[in-house]
C-alpha cells in the first residue's frame, strides 16, 4: 500500500518488475472500481505513447499509471494530464534535474523557461540539441455524459535508463545527473504532487497556474500539428481545460490536441 511505499498520499501502489503496460493494468483496475491506485513497473514490454506510438520502456524507468475515479465532468479530463505533467516536472526538479513542460504533456530538460530563449542568441541551448525528452504522458479515460467514470494518467519517466537504449532526442535522469536516482522516492514525490493538485475539485484551480509556471512553451514560437493541420505562431497562454492559445498571422487560434514543436526564431 501507499504507506509501505513511503507515501503520504491516499494511493495504494501495485508494483511489477515487468508488465506489458502499466496503463493497461491501471485501466483494468479503474474499470473494476479502483480509485487511487498507482501501478508502477520497472520494465514494460508493450507500452504505448499517444496515437498508438511505441514507447520504449526498458528496465530502470519509472513507468507509472494512476487509476482515478474523480467526481468531475469529462470536460475537465485534460486537467488531469496537466497535473500529471506538473507532478512529473516537480519530481524531476526534486531529483536535481531542471525540467520544463512542453505543451501538452512532454517533460523536457535542456530548455529555458518561457520566453528566455526567444532572442535568438542561442545561449540557452549551447549544444544546439533543443529540449531532450525525459518523460511523456498518455492519459486514457472513460466518461459518461456528465461524469468521468475513470481516468488513467500514464507517466513514463526515463529514470535510470541508459540513454543509448532511448530514441534520438530522449534523455534520462541518470544521464543528466551522472548517477542513478532513487526511483521509489521519485515515484512517491510524483504521486504526492499529483494527489495534492488533482485530489479534490477545489484544488484543481491551482493546476493551470502551476502548469504555466513550469512550462517552456509559453512565449515561444511553435508549430502544432493538429488533426486539422498545422498551426504556427507564438504560444501565449494555456486556457481551461488545457487548450494552447497561439497568436498566428491570421489571428488567435486555440488548439486542443496535437504535437507541438518549439521553433527557433
Ligand atoms: C508520450 O507519447 O509521450 C506518452 C508516453 C507515455 C508512456 C507511459 S509509460 C507508463 C504508461 N504505460 C504505457 O503503456 N504508456 C504510459 P507521445 O507524445 O506520442 O510520444 C511518443 C514518441 O516519443 C515516440 O514516437 C518516440 O519518438 C518517443 N519515445 C519513445 N519512447 C521514449 C522514451 N522512453 N523517452 C523519450 N521519448 C520516447
């Protein structure tokens, strides 16, 4: 249970050395009625990113899915993803890695905060590699008309994973730090932060401000590939429940889903 895992949060923890996908397992638990369970694995053999992309999940990661049955309307679902991103960024920072969030749900290192990199002097990115992805989030849910029945934020963190095992553009916490992190403590921090933000409806007002503070997307030139085509402009804000507001040459656009690329000016 959560307490044994060193958690000061009302989450039970189910740990697996190896599993196909923690999201699959958490979905099973959540649809059977579980509320407040974290499924954590060392290695995944069949994990997925968004849009059914492959997610590389060798031994040494923090592969973690939360089974939650919140009392919230389906329109609020994106907030749970943003809360998971905030919690992940905070756990990375507590481990000593300066992480930022790229809309909607990537956690990157090696990027400055909003706007800092907008002058084109390149200082924030001496290696020229841009942000390196240390974590990603895939949220799955089932909703009724007026209420979420269950929601599963699935969080993949390259904790103690050899960077060579990862795709190009990815990094791990141990690669950044030069030594392994305490994965149990990392997971406990992450779950606690998530529970603090998303645990009750009134606290959910704090998610967007917390997300804005940790984002590297705001103030930047971006290109978002949406299901309706690309949108290019300056990202100026994130609005409830998680839309990115982009100022384009043709006016302000709000995008709700897609892959975001930070552009160099
Ligand atoms: C994501 O998708 O970033 C969401 C990843 C969610 C994984 C977690 S692990 C626990 C839970 N169980 C699961 O089965 N899934 C969740 P997306 O934004 O679509 O990014 C996917 C892309 O990231 C891939 O196409 C690769 O290019 C890249 N990628 C794959 N594995 C990676 C890794 N370990 N680290 C960084 N990038 C990776």
